[in-house]
């Protein structure tokens, strides 16, 4: 591992725990006593990791030394390759454009359905995207994050080191306009994945051009030993309508509740209750909202009254 790779791993670890805790970059910076832009600079690579930042971030996020360990890895690599690092010419840091220069994506409709069969969770995400910018969009970023033991980061980290989330088990697939989409991993951690869905495949390319709207759909699966009993939707792009549906075996006698958090308000109950109905042995819970606030987080949690809860587990997917 090079010092640059170690710094990237540190930034990804910090971003992962910030997302897990539901904090914006500005909120984390405030909790750490830093300038509002500092966390953004660290996560983007414009600032290199420091000991002070690592200690404060690990404490503020309750990461159980996970962030601190990444800092130690970074320092170890610098020490081992110090001369090479010092001799290497520095490359200018180019700010990453999330989709394309001049693009401005709006989510017209965001619909998530989570199905559970008693052993496996399968998520299907459907989004209608509109390009309001001036340039074509060729990729779309998604995140997959899980935490089996919330509130016990050391235990959770140890669990995923032994049982990491793998691409094979996820079996990620995506489509657009009836065409399969290629995908490319951006970050691959034991319990956290970031993936670019590409508007292309072996047969050709199908960019989202300015003024166009298109549905994309992607799906993947995670076993309940790695997922958990709550599901979160984070609003990262302007969104006009958000919809979540949970489908559980009725025999498990599931109950569902929810909370919402924004940049200006602490966690509070959802303003409207999930709607329940039973259908052919399946209990469905649906919840919708229009024009959700940007950076808001909506979380649905559940328990199965017909199944003893031997431990509390969590799944967090964006």
C-alpha cells in the first residue's frame, strides 16, 4: 500500500462512519471543533490525515478505533516509504465531479422495496432521474453500508473483518431503458461499498442527456446475518417524491416504526405513520413523502414479534 492509498482508505473510513451516524460533513466538523469545510477537505483528499483529526473523528463518531487504525496504517506506510514519498512529485488535486461538469441531477421519484424471506433481504431501488444541467450524465453513484451491531463498533468491525460483505453475495445488477448497466466499484470495504452505475454496456452507451428523464433500477441481496432490522434513506439529490415499501412474512408478526433527521433538527418520529396491509401471507408496510428536505434521513426500523430477538442488528443502505 502506498501513502496515497492509505490516505484514501482513511478518508473512506471517516466517510463511512459519518454516514453510519447520520451526520453531514458540516455537523461532524462542528462536533470536532474544526472549520466547517475541513471534513470535506479530508474526505476529498485535499487535506492529508493528521493525528489530531483521527483522534477527534474516532471519538465524535464512536468508531471504536476504526478511524484511528486507518491513521496508524497511514503513518506506518509513510514511515516505511518515507523517502519515496518525499521524492515523488506531488500531483495537483482535481476536485471530483460526481456525475459530469455542468450536470444537475434531480430525482423525480425514488422508490425502494425491501423483501425479506426469513433469511435473505433483497433490495430493489427504482429512481427516475432528470438531467437539468447542460452536459450528458454517464454514471450514477450508489452506496451500500451495513452495521450488524450498532452501538458496538469494535464488535461490528471484528464481525466484518471475519465475515466481510462480498460482491458475490450482493449479486448487484442494474438496468436503464431496458439495458443492463455496467458498474464499477469506487470504494470496497468490509461493510461499506460505493459503486458507479454506468450508462453503458457491451452493446453501447446510453447517456442521460440534458432535459431527459429516465428510470434506473438496481437490486442486490444481503443475508440477515449481515443486514439488520432497520433501513435508511438519505436524500443526497433534490428529490420530488420518496417511497419505501417493506415486505415481510406475516407469520413473523412484524411491527414497523420510523424516524427522520435533518441538518437542522434532531431525530424525531416520522410525521406520518407507515401504512400496513396483509396480502397472500406477506405483511406490507408503505411510507411516502413529497419534496423531502435535502440531506434529510428517513429510517424505518422493525422487529418480529414471533421470533425471539437474540441480538439487535442493523442494516443501513443509501
